[in-house]
């Protein structure tokens, strides 16, 4: 039965908990920052909440369990409400990925404290959950910054680009999902997605470890 999932059956409970937290906080962060910049659209649609029910996409959640890639329900954003549309748009788009980075850092910090303080009696399920929290949230942070529609990285570039370039970008937007699937399921995976898992994400995790070692040394 495990062959039908991207994760082992032992990992699935931790994956599900992590996704509930990661997707919910990610979409809430988009909604919160948009609201603070004057856009009530997400709030009016009940998306300014930490209730996972309002953010999860059942098909997207199932897809990530089966393939390792998935999505939540995108938060609606109406840039017409922003006084400075480009600045607000960039910050709204950044809010989601940065929230995942924050979750990863907090989870790593808790796990590091358990290990560095010699608390070897910490429940193993808690360490496994924290590990999954760190890893999946770093993955979401990196992947959401890729410049492919409808990911946040694409929205950031779209808001920063001159008008004539934005017009050209909008012509390709409808093919975003198709382009992403081609990258994932073809040999292009080896030169696009695979380096993210083999180089980028390990480098971020190594950075976490170095940062907390220095902090622990400084305050110990």
C-alpha cells in the first residue's frame, strides 16, 4: 500500500499534521498582509482565519500525499485596493513563503534545544514531527519562490516587472500548470527540481544548524 504514497505510512501522520499547519499559516499570511494593506477580499470570503478547513484544497492535499507536490486554496487578492500596488503585491506574495520559513526555523530551534540540552528522553514522535515540520516547510518555502505561475515567486516577478513585460507574462500564465508538470515528470526534473532537493534544501538546513550552533555557543 505504501507504493501509492510519496511518503511511507509511518511518515503520513507527520506529513498530514505538517501540511495542515504549513498550508493554513501560508494562506493566512497572504490574507493578513493583504488586509493590512487595505484589501478586504480575503477577509470577506472567510480566509482571514487559522481554520484549516477554509484553506485546504482536498485535491491539492491528496496530490501532495501521492506525488510529493500539492497546493492549498489560493487566497484571493485584489490589488486595486492597494495604495502602492507593486510594493503591497510583493509583500503579500512574500508573506506566504516567509511564514513557512518561520515555521521551519521555530521547529528546528525546538528540535535543536532538545538535542543540544541532552534531553534524550524526548518522545520520538515529537522529534519525527519536528523533523517533518522543518523539512516540508523548507520545501514549501523554496518551491513557492520558483518563478512559475501560479507560485508566489512568479507573482513577485510580475509585480516588479515593467508593464510591457507583465503583459507578455500574462500570455504565458495559463500554461503555468502545464509547464510545471512537464518539468516534474520529464527528464528536465534532473536539472530543475532535483538540484533543489540535493543542493538548495540541504544548504538551507546546514545554514540552520550553523546558526543555532553559534547561538547556543554564544549564550551557553
